[in-house]
């Protein structure tokens, strides 16, 4: 439904994850017999959760651990891990700086050059832990690092930027990355993103993407909407891009998963993204709260170090449990941030969905969790403030 | 009206109790001549309020007291009362633990086995107080405890889970509860829930339910929406399920009451649920504030003790008066949490409804009590902050 | 437009004053030449503002002062002023009690019987100050006090309750007030209210009301919505009732003013009510902030003293200036609570409305002043919190 | 779409900047090759940002500096700068007074008469710094100061009031400004505003405006909506007025820029205004945070000094960087308030818009950034409150 903002401008209403909820139907299922497996390239993974390529979330150790647990972590090839042979003191420094000095520190730390030999080394370290070596670069660096990563044994390559498109208009004197050519040339599957529309999703799939990342603006450590005004609420973005995936599959017979990325905090958020059509999710802040996380209780966006326009932010997320507790439980918190797999399986059982494909079909209602007066009252109660 | 969340997903807008208000019509009535009575099985009750089967709300004493006052309390057969011969020190411990240790404590306390002889004893204790013995179990335990409870003299049996359906797909090697068979076999009326849709309500009634509990997600001590993404705002859920009740009555001549359960805090909330079509309400936190409540000023959800995925939470509700004050007044608080029966009768008078059936027909408007700037200003005034 | 809350219930969307704003048109006018006069019975008043019949707002002195300023104050015949020969120590006590003891104190103070001779005395005191003697009673007391007040020289009589209707169903053994008969019998104009619908407004006008009060639920000191679930947002209520007034005028040639009552805090709120169709407004809390106000910086609802179901509340409003500053300026505050007449005239000038009748026709937009993230940011800035 | 507020009143839904977001399309562009230039009269300016004619934002020094940076500042001819030969001690006083004494102080300071020779002097001072001398007056003073300013060498003259229209009805004995005559008589371009509707925009353009200012009510230091009830959310106002500009251009061949004024805080807000159709924006509070700003970390509205109805307010905005950092970066803050030009260019690149005209065409979605429960959670995390 098109809405007229004013005489000169029409718009669509888009919905966020906070605005929807899932409706149990006529059937329920024992969570134990639900199946959460999904495929990415040739890999078959038990948990449809990917750890974001962010320096506070994934390093070599967590990448290995995530693979053992049935999930996946992506190492950022343009972050701390490939600029410093020993990232530990750098991460200590980031965790100890005050809020006012954070942006300048990040700008300084990330001005250190990336060392190609460290790219190779990190990939091999992940592999030596038995992990899936998934790594990411921005479009500007993809050509340079892509081949290097593949040769070093990477299993998956992510080309990721705030916004990616197949039609990029660069400065006349600079080379431009041809995504289709890149996917074709790379010997390993390439995941592309982020995007938020049907058309771009379809084009990225046609360019050869092994999966498409969906989500612009909603992340906890992302301030794109404030800085750039850009963003599409995640429920609508996922539903649109999932429609492109289904049409592309109808047209070509190739099923390219859609990965919802950004702004997901709880198990409920993950369930709702899949119900909108996602095949998997990419999450940052919930995993930055793990004991194993390199961020030491902090989480920050990849756009933060920009020397001219920093637009991530650092948030204190705290440390609440192990990666295993967060992904597979048992939960020690009752707020939906522990045992994400258990929450997904319980939700699927409640909703009568045996597989993720069935979960994509469950009924959704628009039900804003707005801060009504009643909610504030309940919140006050939860915080122990009585009346 | 169907709304397109995105190309691949349509949804309905659902409404919560906080989003509606009741409209006085052309007639008003003296509250003294309104009639709030309703029937459940063979019982006729003066107050359409049931105390939730939660350990912080109902024990033997409160069940007896609620019956005396014209209401009803349901004893949870899988909680503290049937695991411990003397529940008092256990309840003391729950009330004295800190927030961070609460979930592990609950997981430990509820791992104690349920003692069948305590089920029998509690039911007899309630009866010896002259109370209505209403007890509840989850579907997994219903077969085992149902017959036992009936033999011990229970008047009503509740089979209650977050979500209940007649079509349950369990693991192949485990027995599954056939709800229709169970209702038929039980010598006492069986109440089933919770559900949120027309179809499931209709099926539960057809299976023989004596009443159906409606509500998933909205409770103060329930975090299903955060953990599982599941939930339907209560005004819509009640209206849908009440329509199923009316159709079922048209088809069969049997009138099966619909009980709204979850998220109701004030007299106004109760009035609004009935105006949406409910015959009665089930409430937890408002009664947990009674001096007689076993929770000692605390309230927690039944899903909290889950060893793998705890998803209730404990809230500090405080103690504000006796059960009698809360249900029948006189009120000492002006915020709608005392004298719930008086509020209902006054609301019915204001709206010109002589009976609950008439109250189900009053006019409703959608009028979100959102936190607008003006409201914040008013709130600040109420809190004594002046400008 | 009818919205389906659920299968069994349809509703209309109603709008509050906080959800609308006024749109300047093609013409602007010098505020100095706008005309705010309106008529009530035979009176012609310069300022379309009436002080609520609340004990914290109107006593003899303020009633006199309001008349001098071109406005009007209504004395509550069932409050402190007619129960106590010397109300000053009583008002001191109300202002000095703590929040927890407030409701019981009110219940005790208002159990003192009303003295008919004090009714007579207060009316004469107002007249001796040269003031318009407007007084109010509830329907139950109207017969008894109406004639008494008229004989004592009252100019206007208000019959006011939370909800008033011409069709009241009382207990069989109690006499019922016939509003039409009462209006006919009374030698002075009778104002009736409150109501919120087209039909009831029309019926009250047909019963002989000199004006109709519109508004249920929205007041700052009113908790009807929380306690009873009852209320209609004020913009919709006023627009509906104003339509009844216009139709009644078409049918009969008698123009009966509609007075918006409840929830109005700022000059902007008053402007918006008139733009929705009101002829005047009744306000409580903004005038309770006057130095002359009997509430000494406090404000409370008339339903508070109810012995069984208190549902007003006491709010601390503070004291910010004289009645003259609040009504006619000059303003010392920039938040819209001083110089309400000046605000109305400036708004009328901005909107090109020369008279209140023209002001009722200005363009309105639905523009929720929701607490968006941006708003919170701005608020924080205003509160001097910087970023 | 027209919505019925009530039987007697229809309204349109209007949208604010906080309710929309921008959608990346199929093309992306290197920000370095985007072009943000725009024209105003004969001037061609690199940055489509104008500093508001407010005493806390623009003085001689900042006007000069803004011109050097590619932007523009407007000097208020009726403020501190033209009433006091040495404004520094006056500005010190404003910055040091407490909140309760602020309004009376402003009323006193602005009662000092405006000195015509200071108007001349300030314009020459700006010119001597190489700056563009843009100055503003209210309609009441425009005739008197307009010619004076033009003779003194001003480049641009702004006639600005809360609301301006070509059809002004004044008191019979006072002369009225004929805007069309004024524009014709003035030897320099005249900018007119503010307005919010298609019709008034079209009329102001037809009257000869060199640009039209759009926005009533939304400013951070503006309380028009609270005091007067007047205001139109900015996204709708800009879209409507931009449609008038396009129609006027079709009819006459003259392109008159539309400048969005009020309520814009971040780079994202600016991007969104342009996407709704604006050619440029006027901002106050973001520039009041500059080290060079005359407000010394404070910002206040132009209507504040009104002797009878003050309706701006003073807000503490703090000081966060130089004008250059705020306009051109590099940014030291990651919240969208530094490097506004960089944000605009990056947003244009992300959205595939090469010029401002293309930026006016990008896709918009309605995506309220409401304070949902999830958002509050994220906020709490950002503030370092963990869970």
C-alpha cells in the first residue's frame, strides 16, 4: 500500500522486527524433533546463526569454537586481526579507553596497514582448530584479498559493505569491482551484502552470490540511520529479499540463502527474522557478550574507524556466559539472550514448524511492542520499583 | 485487513489491551444492579476473576480465601506446593535471593520431584477450607495427575501450557496426550489453554473443554515474546476466540466460556477484556500483591524453572492490601489495582451493561495510550516533579 | 473507518489532542483583531475558558477573580467548600499529607455532611465579589441542590458526573433524575455532562442543556481509563459532539455550546480543542498552578474521595504565577502554560481565524507527537543534558 | 488519504523526519563524485546548509566562517547584534543565567532598541571578512530594514516569521507589508518564510521569493506546537512545498529553492529532508554546538523575547567541535552531528544520487523510529548499562 507523505512524495510503510510477533497455529510439535539445519555453499550447518565479521565478536579462537558448536563465525580481514601480529594488547586498549577518546583511538589503530601474511596466518589458524574459515573484505579490497584468502585455504569469502550493489559508479580513474566476474573467478563460495530490496537481492544472486546478506541500518552498533538517514526496517527488508530468493529459485533452480543481518538481540528476534523468510541470521552484539569474545564486553561497528565519517559506535554489552551457553544453553538468563538454538527449536515447536522452510511460512501479526503506559508500568515492576 | 510486511509476507494488525478504550453509550445503569456472575462447568461464580496457577499467587490458603470471596484460584500441581511438604522456607528463599541468582535457584528448587501424596493433600486442604479445588498440570503430566486429582476431590482440572493444540506432533517413541479423550475420561470439568486463534479455540471446545484460556505472550512475568518471538496482543486474541465460542454455541448449543489470561494489571484491563468478548479473566501479578499471596511481594512465571530455556522472570510487585481489598474493596489505592469487582460494576454501570453478556457488546475505540509528549508531562506531574 | 480488532469485535480509531496539530492556511491575521468571545446562556464571556468544579481549583475568591478576568469558575457544591464553614485548615491538611495517606484522608474529609446553608453562603459570597456564580452538583444531588442554588442567586448550574446520559437505569427503589424535567424546572441555565458521543450530546441538548461538557477519561487527575477502561480521546470526542451541536442547531435554531473538558494542559491544547469544534474548554490543572488556587500547588480529581472506588489522584502541579498571568499574561514561562488567552489569539492570528467559529474550521493534521528517538534527543538537550 | 477524526472533522496524516528512512536502490556511487552544489539567487553554494538567523548561532565571525566553508549564515537584524555595539557581555549574561531567570532576562535584553547604524556596521563587517552578507527581519520591520540592509551591501535579505502569508489581515490603522511589492522593490534577492503548505509556497514564489523557507513547529528551540497547537511534521511539509516548487517551475521556468527549516539535528535528518524534496536546509542547534558559535553552548528561539507570549526556549547544546568539523569533518563524534557534508555525500553515494536533484528522487519508506522495547534495550546497552 502506497502512502502519500506529501504531494511530491509517496512511500511504503516498512516494518521492523519489534513490530511483529508470531502466531501459533493449529499444530504444535515437540521441539526435540524440529530440524534447524541449513546449507551455505557446500556446507551443511546445524545452527542458522553466523557471527558478524566484527573485531569485538570474531577472532581465530571464536571462529573455531563457533564451528564446533554448529554455527559459523566470519573473520574481518580489514580489522585488528590482520593489522597486528598480536591483537591482544590492542583489544585491551579498546576496552579500557573512555567514551570520549574512543573514536580518535579507533581512527588511529585502524590506520595501521593490513599485512597480507597475517591474512594467510589467521586462515590457517582457524583451519588448524578444525574450524570453517570464513573471512570478509570490503568491495574495495575484495580483489586483493579474495585470491589470497582462497589460496590460504578459506572456505567462504564475504564481500560486505553497508550497501552493496552490482551497479557501482566509481571515480573515473579508479578500478571498480565487477561482482559477477569476482564470484566467477573465486574458487570458493562468495557471500554478498548488504542489501534491502528485492531487485538488488535478485541481481546479487544472478551475479553468483552463494548467499545474500540483508539489512541496512538496524544494528545495535550501527548509526547509519542517524548519520545517513538510510535504513529499512528488518521485517520488511527480509520479506522482500526472501521473495527475490524464491523467484530466483523458481527461475534458475538454484536456492541462494538470505541471511538477515543487523539489530537482532534475542532468540525471539531470530525466530521472527526466519518467519519473515530468512534462512539464517548474522548477529553481533549477542555474541559479543560471550566470555570468549575478543571485545572483552564491548562491541563496536565496522564503520567506526572511518577517518572522516565514523558511524558505528561502541557499546558496553557486558559478559554473560560462554559461547556455548549463548548458542546452545543451558540458559542462565531468562531474557532471550541465552540458548538461542533452544529458543529457535522451542519456537518452532510452538508454531508447529518442523523445518526452517516451514518456519518461514508461519503466521505473523503486526503487534508493535510500543512503550505504552501499561508497558512502562510492567517495566517498572520488573525493575523492582513496585508501583 | 491484510497488510503487506514485504513482498513475501502478509500480516494482520493485532491490538493490545493498552490500545483500546471503552465508549459510554446512550444508557447508564446504577452499578448496584449490575450482575457479574458467570458459570464454569456446574459452578456459578460471582466474580469473573481466576487467580493464575502460579506459585507466587495461589497456595491452599489463598485458594480457600478466593472461593469465599466469590472468585477462584488454581493451584499449580507442578510447583512448590507439590514438591515440598512445607513450602514456607522455600518461598522465603525465593523472596530473599538476588536477581542474578534467581534463575539458577529456581532451576534447582524445581528439580525436586513432585510427590503424588502432596497433590492429594493439597486438594483436601482446599476442600477442608470450603474452597473450590481447581488444579492445573501441563499436558505432559495431565494423564498422570488428572485422575489422581479427580479422585482426591478436585472440582476443576486445568491443562495449561504456553501453547496448547489438539494436533500435537511428538517424538515417535513418546506417548501423546489426546485432549478429547482426556476430557471425556475425566470425571470433572477440564479447562484447556492457552491459545490465541479462532481455529484452535473451536477445536479445544470440540475436544470437550469446559472453558478455554486465551492469551500467549502478554503476561507481566512472561517473556515468551522476547525468547520465542511468539505472542498475540490480547484484545485481538480475545475477540477472535470469543467469535469461535459464539459460533460453537450456535452449532452445538453448548456455551464454553473464554478466559482471558495474561498481562492484565488494572480493573480497566479486566473491563476491556470482557468488552472484547471474554467471559472471565485469569490474573497473576495483581493478586500477587495481596498480603495473603505466597510470593511475599514477588511474582514469577511458570516457565522460569526450565532447566534449559527459562523464560519467565521474577518481578517485585510489592504488597498493597488484602485479597478482599484487591477483589472487593474498599480501595486504598486510586490506580485501578484495588476493588476489581467494584471497578467492573462501575464500568458496567457507566457503559449501560447489566450483565457480562451485555458488557461483551459495548463499543470499543482504538485509542493507544502511547507515551506522547503530553503524557510524559502529565506523568511527571503525577510523580510530583512539577514542570 | 471501521477496524476489525478481531473476528468478534470492530472498532473505530479515535484520536487524542496529542495526535493532532493545526495547519496555517493562506491567510494570517493580526492577533489584536481576533475575537474570542462566546456565549453561555445569556452571558457573553471574553475568554472561552472555564475553571473546573474541583476543590483544588475553584473557591469563592478564585470564582470572583476569574469573572473579573473574563473567564468563569465553577464551584463544586459537594466538596470542601460546602462541608466546612472554614475550608482553609482542611485545604492545608490536604496539601501537607503524604501520598500514601492521601486517599484515606480524602475518604474521611469528604464523609463530613454537606451543609445547605453553606451552599447559600458561598453563592452569595461569589456574587458579593461581583462574580458569576456558577455551581455544580452530581445527578444524585441535583434535585436537592438545584433549587437551593437558584434561590440563593446562582447564575448557572452544572449537573456533572464522569458519565451522564438521559437514559439512566437506577435501582428500582430509588428516585431517578429526569434531566429534561430538571432543565425545564430550573429557573437558571443548566449545563450537562460529561459525554463523548454524538447521540448523547444530541439528547442532552434536546433535554434542554444550556451547554454540554465533553470528555471522559483524559484528565490529568482522572484515572477512569485505568480503573474502568472507559474513555475516548478528546479530539474525536469533541469533533463528534460538535457535529451533534451543529445538527441540533440546524434542526432547532438553538446553538448549544460544546465545552471540552479534561486533559488540557497548554494553550496549544486549548487551540486544538477549539479547532476540533469546541466552543470553550474547561480546565483544571493549569489553573491549579495559580497563586490564588485553593489547592496550594496540588490538584485532585472529584472521584478521589469515593469510599469504595477512589479513582482520581492527587498531583503536585506547583505554583507558577497569578491567575492573571496564566489567563492573560504576560507570560513568564515559555511552555504554553502562561497567557492562555494570548496563545489563543496568536494561534488564531497564525491560522487566519478571526472568530472562534472560524477557528473551528481550521485545517488539522494527524501528527503524533510520539516519543521518537529524535524527540528524546531533543528533550535531553532541553533538559541541559547535552548529548 | 483523508481520515475522519470525528464526525465533524477530517484530517490528513502528516509525517515527520523521524518517521521515514531512505532506501538504497540498484545503483551506488563513489561519494567523491557526488555533487552537492545548489543555487540561491545568483549565488552558487557548495553546501546546502544555512545557519539559522538566531543569536546563539550566527554573528559576524560565524557568518564569515560559514561562507569560507561553502555554506551560509544569516544574521538576525532584530537580535543582540544590532541592539548592542558590543554583544559579548550580553551573550555572556545569557549563557550564565539560570533557567528560571532566562525568560525575564531575555524580555529585558530585547527591549533595548535596534540601532540602524549597527545594521550597517554588521553587514560591512561580514563583507570585510569576505563573507556572504545574508540578513533577516520580521515582516513588521522588513520595509524599514530591507532598504537599509541593501544599501549597506547585503547580498540576501530574509523576511522570516513563524508563519508568513501573502494574505495578511492587519489592524485597520497599521500599514501592512505587501510581500510582492517588497520583493520587486528590493535590489537584492529576498527569501520568504516560513510556510508549510503547497498553496502558500506557490503564492510566495509568485510574489517573487528567491527561496522559500519551509517548517513550522519542529525546531528544537521552538515551542509553537505546545503554545499555539500549530505545526506540520517536516517530511510532509517539505514534500508538499517541493511539489509547489516543481509546479511553479513548470508554469514559469523559474526554479525557486525550498529550504527545510527546523528540527534537524543529524546528517541523516538533512539527507531525509532533501529526499523529501528540499533543495537545502536551515539548521540552528547543530551549529550552536560549534566552538565559534556566539551562544557559548546554548541555543534559544527567536520568539523567546516576546514580552507577552515567549515561546522559544533555551537549550543547553554544549560545544563539540569547530564549525569546520561540524560541516566538513573529520568527525570526532559518531552520532551524525559532525561532518554533515560528508554524511550527505556518503548518503548520496549509498543511494546512487549524483546530484541534489537526484537525491530528491530517492525512495523513502515510512519506518517510525519509535521507542519500542527493543530500542530501549539497545539504548541501555549504548549507555553502558548492560542489561
